[in-house]
C-alpha cells in the first residue's frame, strides 16, 4: 500500500520496522516524531542578510562571477550559486557590437553633415528645431572582448 501511495519516494521497509520498534519501546504507544537537534554548521548561506549582501554586490558589478561572489561572501561556490538562484538571476550576454560603415556610407554622412552646416549658417538656430532624426547610430571607441567576459547577471524582470 505504501508503494502505491508514495511510489519511488517511499521509505525502506526496514526503516518502517525501526520506527514501529521505537513506538512499541516507548510503552505508551507514543513517541517523539520531531527531529532532534544535531551538531554541525547551520545553513546560513541563504539567510536574508546574506541574500541582501549578495544582491548589493551584484548591483555594484553586474559582471561579477560566481567565484568572485563566493570569495566576497566567504562561502563555497555551490553556496554562491544557490544564492544566485534564490535571487532569481541568470547570465545574459551584454556585448555591444559596433556598426562598421562602408566608405560610401561615410562619404554620404560627411556630405549630409556639410549640407546641414550650410543650412545652419544661412538660416540660424531655428533651423535645428525642424530636423527630425530617424535611425541614429553612435560610433564609440570599442575594444573587443571575449563574449564570456561581457556576460552580466539579470533578473527575469530586467529590460532586454
């Protein structure tokens, strides 16, 4: 009957036999059913204070690795990963890929900018308020890094 109810989560038959002997040995038919206190380290890695401290570290540096977090918190790598899972973070690639312009595109942009400067000189500042921009591309100094180095922690609610 136990197998039918609990399936693979059932306890062994000998364990049930030990429980029955303990109940019979108590005399009144009742026995303590709660776990007794044991020696050993308490599980403090996922305490509320530790979670808040870890969350603060991640907010300061989104690229912190689980090993670095473990060192900061003085816990094992497994505990650091348990903390990260509890907080709901996951790693995403945050790499920015620059857009390279062709020679023709650069020439066209220079021509457009020169034309806008001429209009500005002729018509003055009110001309600038009439300009509507579309697809805007910013060119930044970019030093390529490995994809693995650019990975950051994000919540499921974080913007994409």
